[in-house]
């Protein structure tokens, strides 16, 4: 019995070896037709009409892929079909069992991680990835932002960034498009921020978190404290220094440095100006109207601030004799008085030492 099983096994093995040898000979010396039929990805996937993937929810997707699309992409020549699709080596492939197209994309996106590990780890720390891990399948993967076969150089299309983010954040993009930044971008201004200048692309932080809010003035400062850039737009480049000199900015900086979280968040740039809906401040109308408009911005936090409340604030101006004589006067008084007092103190000590050294009565030693 055992011997019969043995001989059967040997026979099967011998047949397999023969078949393999025949195939190998065909591949080496056989007609060209046999070579063309060897299963390359393009051989099946560039065909028309193409086969389909069946998702479990009933949706069908054509598996036709134009190889030229991949060649024209950033990966052209360097990354092949198999580099990304490592599970499709067997033909026919294993039956794909994806719930739906979204499930398929999330699974396929993992293929990018192998070669772009740095971007993957950055994405891991983002709000998007955390949301995805919580089961929110609408959060973006690499493929939602970059595509799969038709990936373009990501920095070339600045204006396209808001469209890309906007495919999911429609409300924000609408607001942004009407803002001073968005309007300038539409006119081709390269100096204004797009979504990724403020949020980053991969490691997007939670914007509601205290740390992000408190530090957000540094984002604005990248451009608004850049004297050359601001000169091109005829804007005041001192908005950062004046912010840091006043109560909000100095408290904010101090709290951040010592790691203290105050009960009420201190105003940063965005609390007075907005972030996605920033408009230039209007100076139209009477002085009292302008003043009232400034106070409106303050009432968000100082609820019952009267219209003259904003007079307590220097409106991004370094104090001058004409704009705020009291602050200016006091500043200069201190600037002159304090060094004079210090100088007087030092002089006093020096004179005292000199007096002790030269005029002290000589002691008699006996
Ligand atoms: C003999 C023809 C054939 C060859 C060769 C072939 N495919 Fe396919 N492929 C198919 C068919 C048919 C489907 C759709 C049915 C299915 O899901 O298996 C498919 C589906 C796919 C899918 C959809 C997801 C999945 O897992 O089903 C991917 C991705 C894919 N192929 C990649 C490749 C790559 C990469 C190669 C080259 C290494 C390749 N294919 C070679 C016929 C082929
Ligand atoms: C840079 C990686 C990458 C390369 C290179 C690549 N693919 Fe894909 N492919 C993907 C990803 C990711 C998806 C999922 C796309 C989606 O969710 O829309 C995909 C989807 C597919 C599908 C399913 C149908 C579709 O279009 O969604 C097929 C079939 C396929 N690829 C075949 C190929 C073939 C054939 C090549 C070579 C000519 C190739 N791929 C090259 C990453 C790649
Ligand atoms: C087999 C390795 C490999 C895989 C898998 C892969 N890439 Fe790439 N990728 C490269 C190489 C190599 C380059 C070209 C060199 C470079 O610019 O870093 C590149 C370039 C890029 C660029 C352009 C970089 C630049 O600075 O212009 C983007 C964007 C990109 N890949 C995204 C993806 C996405 C998204 C996926 C998954 C769908 C993916 N890659 C999968 C290797 C890979
Ligand atoms: C929310 C959208 C988004 C997601 C998700 C995303 N990217 Fe990007 N990526 C961008 C944008 C936008 C850029 C352009 C650079 C910039 O503005 O910082 C970029 C740039 C890149 C670059 C070019 C090099 C660089 O840093 O400028 C590579 C490579 C890249 N991404 C790969 C990936 C990979 C891999 C994944 C997934 C692990 C991924 N990206 C996920 C939006 C995204
Ligand atoms: C495929 C859809 C998609 C794309 C593309 C996308 N996002 Fe998101 N984003 C989400 C989802 C889903 C959430 C989590 C739910 C929410 O808070 O809206 C989220 C959350 C966020 C948050 C946190 C919101 C909060 O209230 O905590 C920010 C900030 C953000 N995205 C910025 C961006 C930027 C910038 C881009 C472009 C580079 C982008 N997103 C592209 C889907 C997307
Ligand atoms: C000038 C910098 C800046 C730009 C440009 C910008 N954001 Fe924001 N965004 C912020 C700040 C700061 C916050 C946090 C709000 C706060 O501190 O009150 C935020 C909050 C968010 C939030 C969560 C709160 C909300 O309003 O839903 C999302 C989502 C978001 N941004 C997406 C985007 C997208 C998409 C774009 C591009 C159209 C974009 N942002 C452009 C600075 C910016
Ligand atoms: C990438 C650079 C950049 C960043 C980051 C940036 N801005 Fe701007 N901003 C500009 C430029 C350039 C203009 C001038 C646009 C124009 O000429 O129409 C401008 C215009 C403005 C204006 C209108 C000024 C006026 O009266 O005309 C305000 C207010 C403003 N930004 C506030 C902010 C705030 C608040 C932030 C941070 C949340 C910020 N900006 C981030 C570049 C930037
Ligand atoms: C307490 C509220 C408040 C804070 C905080 C604040 N601003 Fe302002 N900012 C204003 C008001 C009000 C005006 C209009 C004042 C005027 O022109 O009389 C203004 C004017 C501006 C202008 C226009 C300047 C010009 O040349 O006309 C810019 C740009 C600006 N702010 C940016 C910033 C930036 C960047 C920050 C953070 C570093 C910031 N602001 C912080 C309230 C504020
Ligand atoms: C985002 C909320 C917020 C906005 C908007 C805001 N402030 Fe404040 N402000 C604060 C907080 C919080 C403090 C307390 C600072 C501290 O802890 O030292 C403060 C402190 C002050 C102080 C110091 C005296 C005091 O009450 O502690 C003055 C004066 C002041 N703000 C004026 C203004 C003016 C003028 C505006 C409008 C142009 C304004 N603030 C807008 C939150 C805000």
C-alpha cells in the first residue's frame, strides 16, 4: 500500500519536472507567440475591453490601466507595476475581497509606505491618520492627495493645493477663496499662504488644540515679519514685534515658554483677524466708526468692552509722540531715567571706594 503511494508520488513528480522542462524549452526556443503570451501586467491590463474588479457591495471597476500614465508620472521609469502591486504576482490573481472602492483604496495606499517611509511616519502623527485609525474612512490616504498612477510633482501646483484639500473641506475652501489671501492667490500672487503653508501637508496637527492655537502667530509671522515680502505688498512689517510687545503677545510667549496653560486663551493673530476668512481692515468712515470696528474684534473675549476699549491698544504701531504721546513719553522717560539711575549708583559706589582708599584715617599699629 505504502509502496503504491510512493510510486504514484514519484510519477506525479516526474510529470511535473517534464512539464516544467517543456515550458522552459518553449520559452527559450519556441515561437515568438509563446513569449508575447507570457503574463505581463500590461498584457492583460492595457487591453480593451478590460476585465473588472467586483467589490462586495456590487460596484464594478474596470482594471484597464494605461502604462503610459505611469511612465508620465513622477515614478516614470523608476517604479514598475510590480513594485507597487506585490500581491499580484500569481496569475490569475487571488480573488479580491474588498468591501467597496474605499476599502480598496485604503488597503492599496499602504504600498507607498515601503519606499516613502519618512512621509508615512509624518502622516502617522497627523489628525488625518488618527481619524482613520478611529474608523473614519473619509480621512485621506496618500492616494487621495497624490493619486496612484498619475502622480504629479507635488510642489508644482500651488494653486491646486486648496482644490485637493477642498475635495473634502469644501466649507473652508469657500471661505478661503474669498479672503485676502485666497483672492490674491487667484490673481497669481506667489507670496500668499495656501492650506499647506499653515497646516503642513503630512503632519497636520489638531487645530483645536491649545498648543497649536497659542503658537499659530509664528505661522503668520513667517510672512508678516518678512520685511522684504511685506514691502512688496505695502504692509506694515512690525505686526509681530508690536504683538509681542503688547499684553496678549507677551503673556502668550511667557506662558508658552514656561508651559503654562491659562484658563482663557490669550489672543493670537487669528482671534482678531480670522484665519480662513481674513479681510483687510477697513478704514472707511468716521474715526469713531473705525474705533468701533476694532472694539468688535475685542468683544469676542472682552465681552462688555466699550467702544473706546481699543484705545488701550496701539494697533500694531510702535508708540510715537503723535499717535500715543503718553506711552511714548513714559517709554522715553524710562529709557533715560533707568540708565541715569544705574549710572548714579555705580558712580556712588566708585566714589565711595575711592574715598575709603585715599582719605581713610591711617590706623596706628603698635
Ligand atoms: C492573465 C491576465 C492578467 C495578468 C497577466 C495580470 N492581471 Fe491583474 N487582473 C487581471 C484580472 C482579470 C483582474 C480582475 C479580477 C480580479 O480581481 O482578480 C485583475 C486585477 C488586478 C488588480 C486589482 C486588485 C486585485 O487584487 O484583484 C490589480 C492591482 C492588478 N490586477 C495588478 C496586476 C499586476 C501588477 C500585474 C503584473 C504583475 C497583473 N495584474 C497581471 C488579469 C491579469
Ligand atoms: C506608485 C504605485 C503604483 C504603480 C507604479 C502602479 N500602481 Fe496600480 N494602483 C496603485 C494604487 C495605490 C491603486 C489603488 C487606486 C485607487 O484606489 O483608486 C492601484 C490600482 C490599480 C488597479 C485597479 C484599478 C484601478 O485603476 O483602480 C489596477 C488594475 C492596477 N493598479 C494595475 C497597475 C498596472 C498594470 C501598473 C503598471 C502599468 C500599475 N498598476 C502601477 C498603485 C500603483
Ligand atoms: C518601489 C518604491 C516606491 C513606491 C512603492 C512608491 N514610490 Fe513614490 N517615488 C519612488 C521613487 C524612487 C521616486 C523618485 C525619486 C524621488 O523623487 O524621491 C518617487 C517619487 C515620488 C513622488 C515625487 C517626489 C518629489 O519630490 O517630487 C511622490 C509624490 C511619490 N513618489 C508618491 C508616491 C505614492 C503616493 C506612492 C503610493 C501610491 C508611491 N510614491 C509609491 C519610489 C516609490
Ligand atoms: C492631505 C493630503 C496629503 C496626504 C494624505 C499625503 N500627502 Fe504627500 N504631499 C501633499 C502635498 C500638498 C505635498 C506638496 C508639498 C507641500 O506642500 O508640503 C506633498 C508632498 C509629498 C512628497 C514630495 C516631497 C515633499 O515632502 O515635498 C512625497 C514624496 C509625498 N508627499 C508622499 C506622500 C506619501 C507616501 C503619503 C502617504 C503616506 C502622502 N504623501 C500623504 C499632500 C498629501
Ligand atoms: C479625502 C478627504 C480629505 C482630504 C483630501 C483632506 N482632508 Fe483634512 N480631514 C478629513 C477628515 C475626514 C477629517 C476629520 C473630520 C473633520 O474634523 O472634518 C479631516 C480633518 C482635518 C483637520 C482637523 C480638523 C479639526 O477640526 O480637527 C485639518 C486641519 C485638515 N483636515 C486639513 C487638511 C488639509 C490642509 C488638507 C490638504 C493638504 C486636507 N485636510 C485634505 C478629510 C480630508
Ligand atoms: C493663514 C493660515 C491658514 C491657512 C491658509 C489655512 N488655514 Fe486652516 N486653520 C488655520 C488656523 C490657525 C486654524 C485654527 C483655528 C483657530 O485657531 O481658531 C485652522 C483651522 C482649520 C480647520 C479646523 C477648523 C475649521 O474651521 O473647520 C480645518 C479643517 C482647516 N483649518 C483646513 C484648512 C484648509 C482646507 C485650508 C486651505 C483651503 C486651510 N485650512 C487654510 C490656519 C490656516
Ligand atoms: C505665506 C505667507 C503668508 C502667511 C503664512 C500669512 N500671510 Fe497674511 N498676507 C500675506 C500677503 C502676501 C498679503 C498681502 C496680500 C495682498 O497683497 O492682497 C497678506 C495679507 C494679510 C492681511 C491683510 C492686510 C491688509 O490690510 O491689506 C491680513 C490681515 C493678514 N494677511 C493676516 C494674516 C494672518 C492673521 C496670518 C496667520 C493666521 C497670515 N496673514 C499668514 C502673506 C501671508
Ligand atoms: C488684539 C487684536 C489683534 C491681534 C492680536 C493682532 N492684530 Fe493685526 N490688526 C488688528 C487690527 C484691529 C488692525 C487694523 C488696525 C488699523 O489699521 O488701525 C490690524 C492690522 C493688521 C495688518 C495690516 C497692517 C497694515 O499695514 O495695514 C496686518 C498685516 C496684521 N494686522 C497682521 C497681524 C499679525 C500677523 C498678527 C500676529 C502676529 C496680528 N495682526 C495680531 C488687530 C489685531
Ligand atoms: C482670544 C481672546 C481675546 C481677544 C480677541 C482680545 N483679547 Fe485682550 N486679553 C485676552 C486675555 C485672555 C487677556 C489676559 C492676558 C493675561 O493672561 O495676561 C487679555 C488682556 C488684555 C488687556 C490687559 C488688561 C486685562 O484685562 O488683563 C487689554 C488692555 C486687552 N486685552 C485689550 C484687548 C483689545 C484692545 C482687544 C481688541 C483689539 C483684545 N484685547 C482682544 C484675550 C483676548
